[in-house]
C-alpha cells in the first residue's frame, strides 16, 4: 500500500513539474514575442517622430533630435538599472582622543534606524503608486 502511494505521489510530482516547465517555456516565448513587437513599435514611433520633425528641422536635424532623445532615455534607463550600493565610510582619520566611544546598541533598539527603514519603504510605495496611476491614466487614453 505504501509503495502504491509513493508511486502515485511521484507521478503527481513529475506531472506537476512538467506542467510548470511548459508554463515557464510558454511565458518565456510570449515574453520574447512581446518584446520584439514592442521594439518594432518603438522603431516605427521613432521614425514617425523623425518624419514629423523633418519639415521644421530638416532631415538631419530631426534625426539628431530623435537620436539624442533616445540616448537620453536609454541613459536614464541604465542609471535606473544600476544596483544601489551602500556607501562605505572611510576610516582614514581616527576619532579624536577626547571623543567618547559610541554606545553599542543593537540596530533593533535604534529608533532612528527604524525610521530610516520606514521612510524608504514609504518612498518606494509612493513611487509604485505613482507609476500605477500613470499607467492607468496612459492606458485609458491609448
């Protein structure tokens, strides 16, 4: 009886893993297709912007403006993608001899550290909320 239960359990696990793998592959394929379509759409949008600006700025000027705008947006995206590293305080200068040693309190007992964490969490939530509202507004208009 135990052997039958174990065999059924292993069959169920294998089936579930196979289904998860298929879902993952499907998600990856559709993400690649969506990314390619978005890239093609962006190229068409940039070409249309260059054609729209060409009567006022000339062909070379319109291409330069659109290219510079694209480079600025790409630079901002690269800056946003950079991981934030904690700042390391340099210990080049020793503390003065007359200074009292800092108290050794645990980080959990330090209320300023807790306020810092709460503030960064609130900021992240505010940014996420603003992005959500902007996405909803832009999505409704398109």
